[in-house]
């Protein structure tokens, strides 16, 4: 019988750095803050709609570009997205792949995270070097078959998305092994029913207030 308990064993949460959006999102938030500061210091120089629009844009940039992230404990995969955090039992994960976004299938549902992804040209296989190492190895692992000058056609590094994909698959496999659960089994399907969605109430509230304020500045 598979282990039905979902209690977390002791252990740290492993966090994976986002692959895109951080620079653009940070710049957008800084620009929004700068506009708000100028509007407060010199009220006559910035109109109310511009200030309210900057606040709305800043909140959107934070929620859409800076908030998304992926992390995992020994038992649970956490997908922190724009307006919610999805908690997926790792033993319930049937399929996992990283394309332009991370796609996870658990039971009859599919979940996505924009925090980790590949550029379109890599998804299409354009100019992608041949991978020489297993996905679980570090991002900057160098080619150990010889010096770059000796074997230039083999010199490569493991892509970070490959590392994350391989690591998450390993964690899911380890969780299934501990619980005695096979992919696509009834037990995996039952575990998939325990997926939890936690709304990001702070971001949702900030977006509602900022959007309402922006609309009011336009009509008043």
C-alpha cells in the first residue's frame, strides 16, 4: 500500500532561480517608484492619471515578472505564479517538461509556471549544443572530455533549464518511490486531488486598488 500521509519530512526547500523577466521587471518597478516619488515631491509635474498608471504598472510588473518562482521540498512542488501559489504533491506528477514555460501534469490537470523556461530558439532546437552531461549536474559544469582547444566540437555546458527539469524529475521519482506510487496509477490520481491553490491576496488586492484608482483619475 502506498503511503497516504502528506506530512513533510524534515528538510530544506530547494529554490530554483527564475530564468527570465527579472531585469525587465526590476526596471519597471524602479521606474514606477521614481514616477511616484516625483509626483509626491513635485505634484505639479506629474498628472494624477500618470501617477496612478505608474502604480498600476509597477504592481503588474511585480506580480507578473518578479513574483513567479519555482521551489520544491521533498514532497511538494511549489509553483508561485502571478496571482496564486500551486502546491502539487511530487508523487502525483506524471509528466514534467520545460519549454518556454514549465509544464507539469498531475492527474487530469496541467499546471504551468513562467518562472523557468527556455528561449524559443532552444525550444525549436536552433543552435542548441549537444548535451554531454546528465541534467542533474550543475549549470556551469564544463566538458571533462578534454580542453576546449582540443575538442571544440564537444565543448558545452549543461543548460540551466535542463538542470531544473532533471532535478524536478529526480525529486518526483524519489517521492513516488517513498510512497510506492507509479505514474498514471490510481494512487497517483488520488494524490493529484490534493493539489492546493493559494491565492496571492496581497497582489490581488493591490491590483484591484491600483486599477480602481487609475480608472477614477481618468473619469474625475
